[in-house]
């Protein structure tokens, strides 16, 4: 510790940073309800997970919150089926939130691109149909070799919509490293871009995939 107590300040943090009132009011769990949830969790530890699960949409409901006798490898919500893309988009599109912003992206240039739930849902469905037309289906792997772009998120959601598994790869991969990842993941389709912005230069991506 130095004479100003710097080390103690780093090791022991006693300050309290409270959220702005507006954020607290709009939170999924307002402060006034937090204590009630804590009390309920003590009486029934699984109740909080059941309540959270009931906020999602299920194509097939769960038989229980936690499978009995699961031991060290618990199986949650046995018998249930859902689709994460449908929960991320469809349930909002079918509600008053359909025109609320779902994705805001800022490019390095400072330009913004915004998608409402309805717009993002439309783009995801378009890409999902295109991928399905190329033969991607449930259980297949989609390798995404893309920079950070709205289209990268759209690709992830499109794969989930089809029940496929997406695999993200760093844009700095060489052709040899990318080949190893393709073989290891057994990817059926690769989603890529012409290039990606790294600092003030464009790094080619499609040529690496072609190689």
C-alpha cells in the first residue's frame, strides 16, 4: 500500500453505485419486487426459473423445471422444445413492441444502422430461406467468417431459426487455420463477406475462404 492507500482502494471496494431512477423503474425486476423474489427463492429455489421460463414461448411445454435424479449433470426443462430466434424476434413482432428498436449498430465511420424487431425479423427470415435453399437444415453447422456487422447477427439468428448450429471464426484466421475449423466443425455452409475493417484498412475475407 502506498501513502495514499491506493492498493487498499483496489482490493476493498466499499462504494455503492446506484442506477439512475429511470433505469431502475424500467428494469425487468424493479427494486421493490426484488426482496419478494428473494424470499420466494428461499422457499422454492426452482420457482424463479419457472417464472422466467414462462415468459418465453415454447412449441412444446416442459414437464418439470428440473429433471429428478439428474445428479451432477442436471437436465433443465425436460420434454420442452423452443426456438431461440422465435423468442428473440417473433414474440416481439406479434406484440406492441414490433416497431421498437431491436438492434442498433454503429460503423467505424460513425454511421448508424437501426433495425426494429419487425425489420430484423424480416431480414432473418430472408436469410433463413436462402440458407434452407442451399441445403442448411436442423443439426447442420453454419460457419460464419464475418466481421462485426448487423449481417453477422442476422446470420446467427437465421441459423437458430432453422435449428442449425453457428460457429463464429476470428476474421484474422489464415486459410490454413480456417480450413482446420471448417473440418473440425463439419460446416455445411460458410457465410462470409468481401472484407472487414481493421483500423483504417480493409482486410480481405472472401479470398481467404476461397483459398
